[in-house]
C-alpha cells in the first residue's frame, strides 16, 4: 500500500481554522507561534477570529492555509506517520515541498507570504477573475476560451481539477464571455469565483517574474519522496526540476487531475488531505471512486488517525 499526502490551496480557508489544532497539540501551537514571529500580521487572530473579509485577502489567505497544513503535518510526523509521495494544489505545493524535505518551514513561509503579496499586487495591476466550468470536456473549454479571447483580453484554463470541473482565468470581460459560451455549449453550471486576480494565467506574469528572482536565491534540497508537480503533473525529486516547476506554476495551469491519475497509476491507493477542508478529497472521488481518501486537518480527525496507528495522542498544549 502506497500512501500520499495532499495539501489544499486557496479556497479551503474558513474562520476558526487551526484553533482546535493549537488547543490540542503542542506541535501545532508551536507552528502557529513561530509563523507569527516571521509574519508582519497577527496570523492567529485572523485565522481563529476573522473577519472573513480579511481572511479571504490573498496575502493573508495563503500563509493561513500553509501554516494550518504544516501544523497538521507536524502532528502526524511526531507520531512517525509514513508516506511515500506528496502533491499540493497551487499554494499547497509549498506544503508538499516542506513535507518532502525540499524546503524548511521558515523559508517556505517567507516564500508563501511573498507569493501572496505578489499575486495580490499583480491582480491590482492586471485586474482579472476566475470561473469554474462544470460539465464540459477539457477540449470544449479550451475551444470556448480561444473564442472568447480578444487582442486585449485573455482567458484560458487555469485548473484542470477533475472530470467535468475546469476553472478558467483571465480578464473579466473575456471570462464573462467564456462563461456565456460555456452555458450555451451545455455546461451544467458556471460559477464565478471570488478571487483577487486571474491566477494561473499570463496576467500573473509580473508576479511570476518577480517571484522567480526571489526563488533563485533559495536553496532547495532533493526531495525525500516524489513531489507530483502542478505545472507538469509528473513526479520530481531533483531540486532543479522542482525549481522550474515552481517558476512556471504562477502563470501556468494547475494539472491536478493529470497529477492524481499519475499517482494512481504509480500505485498510490490511500490519500490523506492534510490541512483545512476536504476539497481535494472531493476531487479525488470524481477522478477515482475506488481511491481511499482521509481528511487530516482537524484535531478530532488527527486524534482518530493517531489512535488507529496505536499511538497515544499528544497532550493538550498550554
């Protein structure tokens, strides 16, 4: 049996996230406390109390999800939990790199915070939006996006999430045109997303260029387990391959469904979603109903996992 860890990205946040972890596990409390020392905003207050209007701002959302996911990961790691591969959706790829030993927590957090700032600023300079298209084949969505583009307005697929679920991204006018064309083509639903920019599209090019300069200064270690990359859907361990994948990630589509199919083909049969929410397990069920998915982001879920391993859950933190 091969076990994989999956780490969620933006959209999985909720007010109150991480509070139960901090109250129940010392490792989680230490993770949040250390993160707040490194950040220039009150992470715990924003995560635990909100308001939601603040939590959903990209520069806060991304560190919040990352820290919550690492906190849950550390609780598992403290019990000797074994896993054989990792993948993270967009932002979650940074947590995957921490799990695989490619980045240490402090370095990854600084990168995530900078990534969030760069993406928010790029969204302000090049306003954009995103929409989820449900019920159409990828080739049809790609055709619609080509039809909706103009010389000045771009739209294209941003996330290949699961069968019948593709997120498109781009200029507001082009996304709206593509949404109408998708409805006319028989899409079951088209859902406009509340985001601060056209993520994973060429509109993020300024952020991608600046972020690549920052990334060039960071040392990456060889991965202890394969990391299935968003930009390629392929497993990688080599630091240079991983760096190139991260550089492409901001302005390239997230190939999530292809990555999950590659993991399944490579023999992974049990997947743990480590972090807030269970979005990725929902996508996994759409990709392969036979794959076993387990949530591991809340205190009670982690306690049950630890007890199933025959371990004693850590005591309540101070």
